[in-house]
């Protein structure tokens, strides 16, 4: 025999378990301060936390909307996609992985390139996308950047590249590694014509991307607390057997050491680039 008995079953108050009334996918939790934000609120704040300004990772479409004038972006080489010259296979065939990622993201590779206007200034613009196999740099990324540089040289346009990458794409082996030399060599053509190149490094920018075009800008701008480096901190720590300095490979550390020129909040990025272009051009 029970000592206590509930008079009313399934008592519901106004404040009880509101989460069941909320549609899935409308809320985001900040990884830094645990603030809960509505996705619309997060988008309005340019995908940065309203409380602590943590910068969420975003894709190429979002950066285009943030930085370029409305409807000014004209994409080039849109449907260029990777072949599978090595017939690579790990957990799945590389060709199958490419097809699945194209279907999932709507992108054909890890970068969008084209021309547009920033505060009415014509620019050549490229933005990597971490959503496509970790933003890895393969043959297509190298070729699209090279063609974008050629277009900038031909039309006397300043170049803006946004990097967001886990490094070279291992499924393409040495072909992927050659893109470092290829893109770096192409940038000398831009320099020969005295056309400015602004490199924007976001979280994360690592591996072969960092070892080539990402760190070759006339001006290098970073987003706050972005991871920027060649190998990751864990790998370096294991290699040298020593504890690393606090904030090692973060934007703030790199500014202090002179590898990055300055850090810009995403809300101020367009205005800062515009000011730099006004000076350099």
C-alpha cells in the first residue's frame, strides 16, 4: 500500500518542460559561454555569440553575404570538381566521398571563387568552406585559386581570400601537396602587377593552406581566437615533449609574434577591408 497518492495525473504548469514545445534545430548553444541563442538571433549577429562574441564557423555563402555588396558576386569555375587519379579508398572510395559531399553541401569543392564588389569596389574574391571534406586543399582548390589570381591580374583587381582548412587533401597525395607551390608561384604574378592581396584567416587555418597562400598576403587579418598553424598543438606537444605556451596558435598569440597583422571582429571585417583597400589602391 502506498503512503502517498497523486490527486491529479500529468500535472503541467506554464513553465514546465518548454523544450518539448520548441521545434528542433532553432536554437544554438555557444561552445564558449553556454549561452542559448535562437538561430535567427545568431544570424543577425553575424554568427557570433551575443554574450561573449565567440565566432561560430560559417561557410562561404555566409561570408559572401557579410562582405560583398548584395547580388554583386559572380562565381567562376563553379562546377569544377576533383577527379580520382589515385583511385584512393579508405573507409569508402574517394569518388563516392566526393559525390556524397556534393549532394550534402551543394558545393563542388572546398572553395568558391569569383568577382564581386565590396562597398562598390570591384574585387576578386575566394572563400574556402570547411563543410567540404574539412576544407581540404586538393587539385581543384589550387586550380580555382590560380585561375582567380589570373583573373585578378587580367582585370587589375585586388584579391581577397578567406582561408578555412584542415590542410592538404590526403586522398590526392602529392597532387594535393603541389598546390602549395602552384598557388604561391601564382601570387608572384599579382605582386609583379602591384595588386593588393588581403588574406583572411579563420578557424581553423592549418596544414598546407597555412604553409602557402594563407600566410602570403600583403595584409593578414584573423578572426578572434582562430586556430592558425601548420600542425595541431597536440601533435607539436607530442613531438617536442614540452608544454606549449597558453593560447599557442590562436590569433592573439600570432599577432603578438608578428605572424598576423591584426584581428577583426566579424562585424567590423567589411569596414576594415574597405579601409585597407582604400589605402592600398
